[in-house]
C-alpha cells in the first residue's frame, strides 16, 4: 500500500492548520505515523486519497453506527438542505428530535440541543451548578468530557484533593473547582464527599468508558455513585456522548439499570453532523433560560440539517427490527475471533467490549478496570499493531486509549477479514 498522496497532503496541511489537523487525535501522533486523508466512505469502508480501501472501526469516532452514507440519512440531509440550511427560529424537526430522544431514553423529560459533545457537558455542568448553588464537580481520571476547561484536569501526583490543570490555559481557579476520583473506586469518591460536604454540585462520568479504552463499571461502583449523589443532593451526570444509542437503544443507563439526573449526548444523535444535547429531570431542565435563570444559547443549535440527519438515524435505530441484537452478534463474532487469535498465538492481551464498543489492550494484566490498569499497556506494541493492521486494510483508532466501533454495515466478511488481518499482525509482532 502506498500513502504518498496523504503524506504530501499532510505536509501541506501543516503549513496552514495547527499540527495539520482540526482535532489532535487525527494526527496519528501517538502511533508515530502519517494520518490518512479520506476521500470518501460507504457502509463499513473508507477510502483514502491514494485509493486505499479499509474496513473502518473508527466510524468518525462513534457517530456512524449505521455505517457511512446510509441512503436514508443522505436523503434526509439533501431534502432538508433544499428547504434552507438554517433559520435561527424554531422548526418542527427540533420537537420531533426531542420526542425521539425522550422515547428512547426515559430519564430525559426535556432536552436542549447544542452543537457538540463538548458544549453538552459544559452546559450540563453549568446547569448542575445553577440548580444546586454549588461550585465543585467530581470527575474520574481517564474520563473525557470534551475540551472544556473544567474537565481538562487530572489529580496532582496521587493526591485526591484539588486538581491541577493538564493543559496550559486553564486557570488555577477552574482547576480548584474540579475534583478527580478513580474509576471503579467508590472509596475515592466517598472521601471527596466527606472532605467537601454540601459543596459538590455534580458527579460526571462516562457510564461505560471509551476515552481510556473500553472500561466497564462494576455494579457496586455505579450503584454507589447513585446513592452518594442522592444522599448529598448532588446531580449525577452520565456523559453518554459516546455510549448514547451505541451500547443499547436506551444507552448505557438502560443496561446498567441506573437513572442519572442529567445525561449528555453527541456523536450518534447527529448522524455524522455536529450535534450535542443534554437532558434529564424536568425540575433541573426548567432552570434553563428562557424559562429559568441559567443561561445557555446557540446560533446554530437545533440546526435543521443536523436534526434531519440525527432524527433519521435515531428512528432507524429505534425501528429496525433486532437492530441492537444483530449488532451485538457481529460485535461478539469479532471479539471471539480476536480472543481466539490471542489464545492461539499465546499473546497476552485483554479485550473489553460492551455491545459494539471494544478495545484490545496490549497488557500483561488479566483485566483492565481503571486508568492505572490502562497505563500499564504497551503503547509501542499497539503502535506496531496499528500500522500492520492498516497495511492489511483495517482502519483502527490511532491510539491504545480509544474504543473501536462496529457498525450495522459491518458484514460477516468484514469481520472475518479483520480477524485474519489481526492474526497476521499479532503473528508478526511475536516475531
Ligand atoms: C467525544 C466525547 C465528548 C466530546 O464531544 P465533541 O463532540 O468531540 O465535543 C464528550 N464526552 C464523551 C464521553 C465523548 O466520547
């Protein structure tokens, strides 16, 4: 395979765009390669500008659960575009989209549309603060909630006290208001509640993580969080930007059996267009302007093209018979194939999967349950695996700390090809 056109394109892009990309993970930096410039995509496949075709497990980092260029989604966008791209006034599509989300996720009484996952979590946090009259938020190490200042915080070396920013540009004041705890470690959250009585506005987490690779919450952990939030009158926010409509029709909260106070969405609800949303309990949502005092707005929020793409996608997920069952079957087939490869080649690794979200961790450990476990992974080995996979026609996320996504368009043949490519890559890595 030659990637010459992408190499030239990246060199040119770097002259005009910071780092050559509009979002850092696209740069392939953590696997030490040259990003591929994509020309087009269809179903489970993407094609780069050199004409190489790949089975795609990135799916635009989550949104493309139906596969690329689903004819109904394309038609919805085209038909809506012909009626006008944006009005800055209410449309019927917005109410229809809200109804569809409420139908699929019953914890949502009322929902506000925004333009990205980042905006959704930022706004949900402001709302939780406005509702409780408190300042502090608890997040978990390794969870990603977009690039808001409040969420770009890590715990300072081992101290589960006040966070320090992990990017320049975030003020000490902001960092001071963000506390970090450890995923799947309820005691780390209990301590923060004890130390900050009546000061914690919200606890936010990925109810199944994807942004440090796939990690599944333990039952006692997630139930404990719900209880702690109830006891302390703290708003529990499930950041379902990735898991929403991905892991099941009713999102992660459905499979976990836990009702959050607020949920944030993104990715799939836009069907590939820029959309985010946050919603939840009526009493909390009623605090939002124009009804209540908490301000949040957006010129392009509820944009007709984005609503049309998202609504069409959600309806297909809701109405296609056995949609999630079928997706589970092909995802399970992939997991089984990858696991067989590991067993056969006596290759150490851990596969975590929930529905169509999965991560193959290159680790000597027996399980991966927290950021500490994730940090034990061999990222150099992953980088080699990534490159070999690419050369074998498989497009994975260019980082160990990510989830892969199976779409409804992935056929048995695609899965078969992926398992074979993975076998060849692992065999080569064994040497
Ligand atoms: C992708 C993601 C975000 C950020 O969404 P953007 O649309 O990239 O701003 C927030 N939270 C989670 C869990 C995500 O996966």
